[in-house]
C-alpha cells in the first residue's frame, strides 16, 4: 500500500480503482483489529482517468468507493480539500490558511 501519513491524517494512493478497493479493505481490517474505524464523513476520493484517444486526463465525478458501507464523497474540479492547515483545489495548488497555521503553531 502506498500512503502518506501525518498524525491522524492519511492519504492512500493507487494506480487503479481495483487497487484502491483492496487498499481500503486492508486499511479497514487493520483499524478494526485495533478498535478504530474510518470517519467516512472526513474522507474524500479523487480519481484521475487517462483518456487514451486524446492523451488527456479527466476527473471522475461519480462516487466510486465505500468504507464500512458508507459512500466516500468524490472531489471534483469545483471542490477544495483542507489538509494539514492548507486548502487544495484546482485554482491554486496550495493556498495556505495563515490563521489556521498560527493556531497550530501556538498549540505546540
């Protein structure tokens, strides 16, 4: 499994939809064994598909994954994602949130 982790945040990466389904199943099993679970309300999915005919990529918008029977919401080009005090979206790759960062630094 390819993943990026920081404290209680986790980004799981896969090269295919089937691979991601397998990763999510392993993650659920691992957490369940330790008495933990995924907060599906805080989860987001992003799938970028290659279109061979045009040699371009497209973002798949329809929901494609479930965790614990609940559907994981899907990111699109119109949505943003907050991660580690930053907002990620299609307009700006990284838009820092100075207020949030200052709050995080004061709590150290």
